[in-house]
C-alpha cells in the first residue's frame, strides 16, 4: 500500500504504454510488482477499504464485502476476522477482480462466530472505498 493511491500522472504501466513513464524507467535496480487475478482477463484493481461498525460493543466473527458487477459476477473478500468492535475502523487493501467502472453494488456481510451471543448484532455504520486511480 505504500504506492497507493496512484500519483496524479496515473499509475505506471508495463508493456506497450511503459514509454509514457520515462522518468520511472531511468531508475537502476527498480523492482516491479504485479498482482494478478485467477481468472481472465487476470486484471485487478487496488482498493483501500475502511469499515466502521455499529451495534454491540464487541463480538467474535468476520466481516466481508461482496462486489457485484454489471454482468452478474460476484467476488467476496474478507476484511476482518476474530474480535470485532464498534469502536474500531477496519482498513484493508484489496486487489479486486471487478473493474470499479463495472461495479453495480457492494454488499456488506457479517458472520458471527458459533459461540457468540445469540442477540449480538453488528452492522456497517460506514463503508468507504478509495480506488487506486480515478475511474
């Protein structure tokens, strides 16, 4: 997440468009990292997620986000697991396989642990997502 979000001139590109970032090509021993998805077209979009919970003070379980695209595909991502508290903001970097331009909705899921109190409830007070590039 150190290079997140992309600089104003955009994220450096590899391959055909690499010449657009000539200053970055002059560095010696430059390391490049590429995150890929499991399925075609193998692209991912870096996103930073912030979730503030509401509800009981503390309980055990996990929170996930499900991204839905315009073609009906979904991808689920775990944000936090274990002790969850309404007093914390959970932050995570995700490499999402659904293009932000094609995202139809994002669903919040909370699963409580088997041994949690039956009445314990949590919800999302706020979910914020920052994309790596303007889209």
